[in-house]
């Protein structure tokens, strides 16, 4: 059952900018303060509803001399950018199952600038994810659960996962296309599946797409049409590998007059082109098509591009050999 | 009513490679013979059903010292590449209403290596297009009609056009997204509209998409799912402005085992990267998003990129002023 049309406004839509989190995977989270401050203000001006600042990664597991500060997202570092965040935009951070010290590194919401914690899990680590969600809700945060790599999972297992998360206090359950392998007709079907549990348990459904097959924007707006309401995007698509649904495409598409594309263009003009010139790599390219078509992790393609290889036929053979 | 699914083969599908025709608009049709011969053989190996060699443009109107030979597609020039074309792949050329001497420049099909003539028209030049179609059928050619820029036309006028062309001998009627402005849900609706007339008059329906909003592939496979069967693509998306649906995406997606993506990768490795290095410009980029979002001709964006401008916010204002 489609919701909305090309002329209407859907009041349940929430745009989440994940540039620093998914894009941070491309530059080890070394964003300048100027970049972050400008992104924060441009996102507010663009009408973005949530801005994800990065990960809350464990400093025991990930040495702080190897990564920029947005790998850890200390509250005081966020405060240096947002102050008391006197804006309608909420602040999100991501916590990966097995890669964070969640019992230690989060204060109560009322002491933190963070509004939402997004928990990322694989389907085989659900019990920890549930414990994390319950913990974050006790601390007073909104949460989402991002079940990654579901293109590799069986539908009955995904159903079981949705049923479990439906019974937690989580606010948003995300459909995540980790490998950029889903086609629009699959996204429409999966959206219906997730929405079935969303309706049952009163949860919002979100979508996080990757652009391996040049389908990140198409999949996002098709999911929206099905009824999905939390829409992830990144400026110029900056995200691991082929990157994500581009903010400039999504925000230019949405009909609610609160969304304005000009501030996103500002961020591109003043910052994103420079990152590209400095050699930070992301975005749609031939190797990602090949991993996307085979529903494979993008790491092979990322490595291929880092070595400046262009022997695409060999890459395709290597991918065949990996199955 | 959807036709086929992600696991099935649709025997009515025809893939048409338009690299030299739409891509020729990016380099004034100056392809090397090596490029063309390799593309011809790679297309055959990839299972491509039709290869479009270029335009049959008037030599009176377009001086031959300004363009490469594929702007004119003389039969003998095609023969130098394909010989007697002993292959399952058919040869196509495009004839633009008002830009060709169609009564003079086409011999009878039995004397020509060309199998299909594709007539490109705007909705206000239909009578000439009809005359051309009838002429080409008398000469023995297959034809298609490509009605351009329909995103600017009223539905009732498009219906009238489809009704007129349905009554001609044309074989294929193309849904053309000239400005890359259509979203998938519009493409699904328009596909149904075109298929209504296709069913009535026993015509195949085709789709020719542009990638301004990163939707060319998504729109093509959504149209396919609705029942559209002629699918245009270009290698690495080479085509005017933001380019087209990429052969490597489309052919990698189709399930019929006759379609093989490796030869397309070969063409990319050996030729397309070189064109890019030589400075030939095409493909998805921020300025095309802005013309696509506003349903505008891409010329403003093409000019913007030729001048190496990156002041996207100004471009957006200029586009607003043009309406």
C-alpha cells in the first residue's frame, strides 16, 4: 500500500545525514572542525532532522592515535560544535555491537548533547543488540537498530529478528542494504516486510542504502513511497565504497518546503570537492557494480581502487573465485 | 501488471547499445576505427541485440569537416567495420526530424548494412516523423519512433501521439526521458500508458533514459518490469550530459544467459577510460541533478562543466531565473 505521491508532503519523513559516520569510514574520521561546523549549520538550514556525528567506538579496541575524534564522539567534542544545540535538528551517534564499551562510554541523555543512539548489528549478534537498546533507553536516548547485510540472510531469520526488535523499546528499525545489491523491486518487498512489523509493534522504519549499482537514491524513494519514513543520506554520497543516497538528490526531491537543497550545495562547493582533491575515495565506480551484482562485501572493490587497478575483468574473475 | 521477476528470463527483451550515437554527442562523433571495431565485437559477445552507429545527419546542414563520420553513418563506413555483419546483432542508425535528408540519404534495406532506423521527433513535428517512418518501411527497414522530451508534454497530447504512431508501420515506440527528470514511479505510470497503446496496436515499447538524478538504470529496470522490452544503454553510460543507463549495469542485471558483462568491461578497460583521460566529458555530476530536478534541458549544466565552474548555488539560481 503506497503512502503519499509526488505532489504531497509526508509529515512522518525524517532525513538523517550520515556523512560523518559513513563518510568517516573513507578518511578515518579526520574531518576538520570547520567542515563539521559548516555541515552542522548547513544541515540545519537544509531541514535535516538528524545528524549523525560518527561512532562511539571503544578506545581500548581502536587506538586514538589512528583515528579522528569522530570515531569516538565524546560528548565534549560534540558540544564544541553544537553548544547546547539550540536547533530543531537532533544529534545521533552510532554504536557497533562488539566494537564499543556501551556500559562505560554513555552518560545519561540529560547530560549529553546526543539525542539518538543507532545500534548496528548483524543478525547473529541480536542478544547483545537488544541489551544495548535497553541500556540506551534506560539512559533516556532515542534509538534505532540497523540490521546490516540482510541481503545475505534468509527471510525467516529476518522475520525472527524483526519480531525480537519489535518487542524492545527501539524507536526505528532500519532496512540496510550494506552491499548495494538490492534492486528496487526487492526494496519495495522488503519495505513491506519491515513495515508489517513496524505496524504491529508501533516502530518507525528507516532505510540506509549503498550506491554500488547506482540505485541508492531510487531505492530510498521507492522505500519512502511504500511507507518507510527515516531516510539516510550523505552529502555527495560520502560513505564507504560506492557511498550512499546523496543528500542533494534526496533533499531536492522531497516536497516539504522545510527541506532546502542550497545549503547542501554550499557544503559540496566549500568542502566536498576539496576532500576529493585530497584523495579521499568514495562513490559509484565500476568495481562496486561488480561486488553489488554479486552481493559481496565492497572490501575487494575498495582495495582494487586503492591500488589504482583498472583490470575489471580480472576483478570479476576474482569475485567469482571467492564464492 | 508486472511481467517477469528477478529470477526469470523475458524472451521479448532487446538490448540496444547507443554508445556511438548518444556518446557521439560528447566527442562530435570522432571515434577511432579501433574503438568502433572493438565495440562492435564486444557488443556481439555481450549479447547486445542492436548497436546504434550514430546519426544519419544532413551533410548540407552539418559540414563534414566539423564532425566525425558517425554523424552521417554512410553505408560504406559501416561496412568497413561490420562487413556483411554475420552476427545475430542488428545495426541501427538514428534520423532526426528536420536534421536529415531522409529521401536522399537512405538506400533500400537490401543494399544497406543497416537494419533499423530510429526516428527522433518532438511532439510538435509528428507529421514529418510519420512520413519518415512510412518512407523507411517502404525501403524495407525496421523502425522505432523516439518521442523526445515528453516530460514537458501534457498526457492528453502524449496519448494523441501514441495513437497516431500506433497507426503507422513503426515497430517500436520509445519512452524517452530526455532531461533525466522522471522518477521511478512516473516511469512505471508512463510505461503503462505506452504499453496500453503498444498492446492495442501491436507495437513493442522501448525506454531511453538519462542519468541526471542517478535514476537511469533504476528507471530502465522498472520499465522492464512493467513490460517494456527495448532497453537502451551505453557503455559506461556515455551519452549527452549525465549520460544514459550503463550497459555494465543493465547487462550484468539481465538473467538471460546470452547476456555477458565481461566484453563490456573489456570495452571500458581498453577504451572508455582513455576517452575520459582525453577530456571527453559525460556522466552523473552535481549540475545535472539541478537541471534534472527542474525538468530542464541539460545544456546549462553542460556549459557549466565545460567552464570548470563549481559554484552550484549560482547555477541553481540561474536555473530558477530561466523558468
